C-alpha cells in the first residue's frame, strides 16, 4: 500500500535529531525502502520519520505505508490472522506511545480485556513487556548508535546492556568526589583503614601477607606459617574495607591455595564473592618437587559490594600474565595484570585502595590509568621504594633500576605484601 507523502501528517515527535540521512538515502536508492512508514487510520505518522524525510529529499511523491487502526488494537479487535512483517524496534516503541495516547481518549469506555496499556501493546507487537520497556529506554536515550544497532540487529538486550554501561559510566563521571586523602599512608592496615572516610573507595586491589599464622576465626591452629597476620585480623580488615568502599564497588584479593577456603569464608561475610580468578604465570613457585606439583598459578578472589557492571563485555576467569623480573619483593605482582583488573572495575578519576601496598605495584598501575589511589604500608623501606617507583626512578620488571643502578636489597615485611 502506498500513500501520497503530502497526505501524511507529522505531529509532535520525540526524536528531534535525525542524524545524517545520506547513508539511509543511498541505501534506499540502491535496494529500495525495506520497511514502510507506519501511519494510523487518520494518516498521522506513527513511526518512520527518518525514512519519510529521506524519500522526500529523494523527490518521491508517495511512499509505502503500513496502516494500523489504533482503536481496533486498543479494543483487542485486531485480526491476528493478518500476517504482517515485524516492526522495527523503534517502530514498536512509537506504536506503543501512539496506543498509549489513544487509550487515554477511551477512559469512558469499558475495558473488557482487562489488560494494561503496555500489555496490550506487547500482545499486538509480539514483544514481551520487559523488551518493549527496554526498547523505549533506548529510543528515549537519544543515543543514535544504540538505536540504529537495535533496529539493524533486532536485538534489544545487547543494546540495552550497552546503554546501562554508558549510563553508569556517565553517572559515575558526574559524581566523582574530591578525595580528602590521597597517596601513601604508613602504618598498620586496620588502624589506618579506620581513619578513612566511609564510602570513599571505588575499588580495592590488595594482597594480604602470605606468611599467615592460622589462628582461625574458627579456633583451629597450625604451625605451618609464622604467626604474624591471623585470620581474625583478616576479618577485621574486611570489615573496615566494607565500611570504606562505596556501594556498587569491586574487591580483588590475591590469596594462596592453602588459605583459599578460610579467605573466601571471611570475605563472603562482608561482600558477594562472584569469582575465584586464576592468574597463570610463566614460571612456578618453589616447592618440594618430589612431594608436590609445581604451582604455576595464583588465585584472586573477585567480590563486590552491591552490583557493579564490569567494563568489558566478557572477561575470562583465567588470566595469563608474565611474572615480573628483578623483583623488589618476593610476592610482587605484574603491573599489567593489575591494570587489567583496575581498568575493568573503575573509570578515570575513581579511587583505588591497596591496604597492603608492599612495593606499590597497585599504586603504579592506578597512576598509569589516571585513577586516584591510596596505599597503606607498614614498613618504611617499602614506603621509600614505592615513592621511587612512582617518581619513575625504578622500573620493576624491565631490568631493575633505571640508569644502571644496582638492584636494591629485598626487604621483608610483616605489614604488607607487594603487588
């Protein structure tokens, strides 16, 4: 069915910016108009204004149309046997809005169907109410790339997920607070965490000491490790981390396999444990090779306080990064691995905390990514080391000291383990 363009009435429309029509006009010239414009019984445009404007500019006098009778649709009298081509998602939203407006004129008539407005539109358009609502949010966002992608693929879910990510990022960028404390703090992790402001941290990336005395919160003891950092202390640390972290934020905690179950149990008291990530290294940790398999991996607890969307669409739980060379700390982590985690859980300007800063790799990674950072470290020698790294005087993993200075002795720490 065709209709003279001059007979189509364009009323008040939501879309104000029609973007560049030239690609659409070129497509129409090459393969024709694939989707008719949609009008109601009074020839008022319901959907397809970009297509209508394009064919007008191409000099068409008439255009293929799909005519819908809003009264019949609203009253549930539409002949479902009249097979129609599926509407574009933007058309579906426009039809829903038109139906919604039309139903407002029928308030005096009895509603024999018992269906709500959106449910009527959903039945007519063959879309679930949730899909229709999400498509409406995409259209009303005005984000042309997402709108075009939704129409082209017919996939509302993918476009909606991208919209949610963009909205969350925009909201976080608009609400970046001024950081009251930034930089290195020397002292015990638990006591210094108590000095930080509540809900001031966007992400925690940390590596509690490995030389843990197993004075468990369950009361079980072993003598496998030096008694320097108990699981009760880890519990207190996690409690304070939960206080200082913002709602909808992420936590990454490196752990050893010997402590995995204890750590997960403690962390899960204060956070939602979402994954146990595996960092695969290019070397292995020394062990008794006659009794044990050589360890070529380390574990990372990934947890959240609330719900925050990861910045990448699909991130594997097995991460392969080379172990750094010329270490200044035995438990040092590669900066590129830490950058990968931080970049997936924060945006520029947000605050990353490492309460066991060690040699400062988390802080270096945060600085590289233009994130704000706070590091807590007990040992003065590590504070000095971190400052030198942040000033670019030391390049860890790239040949040791810059200017061919000798590699410094590796200090031992009871208050923090490096990343």
